[in-house]
């Protein structure tokens, strides 16, 4: 997965582009639209809205929703699954930032 801060030049390459309707997203995840609404209510994902007010999901949001579904399928309560996924995502972001800082530090010339 590319770093979250970069912006692709093409919508086809943009993980954050809201390309999927609720029905299509639910079909891809093998779940119901109600499941996706519940993820939104638990603040795991916030879909963008089309001009007509319909929810649109990105590939990134679908990956997050798929991880939550995996946990729910294993018996985790949906509220707990959402919190776990949020924490996993925060940890991944922190690790990415740490790696960038280490790379910058090792590339910097030694101070005198």
C-alpha cells in the first residue's frame, strides 16, 4: 500500500478515490449495506457522498472494512472490531513515520 500522504495523478491509482457505491462495496465484501452503515456509525470509515447524497467508498476504506469483517466473522463484537482496526491502522501509520524519520536521520550528514 502506498504511503497515505501521496496523491496519485490518476483516479485509477488513487486508493482514496470514492469509486464504489454502497451496494457494490457490500457485494465485494460479501456483506450487507447495513454492515457498512454500522462501520460508519462506529467511526471506522466515513464514506464520501455523491452529489445525490449516496455513499461512495474507496479501495482503502474497503480494505479497512474487510479487516473489520474478518474480526467479526471470528466472533469479535463489531464495536470492538472497529476499535481494533483503528488501532492497527494507527500503529501502521506510526511505524511508517518512524521508518521515514530513521531514513532521513541516516541520510543526513553527521553534525560537527
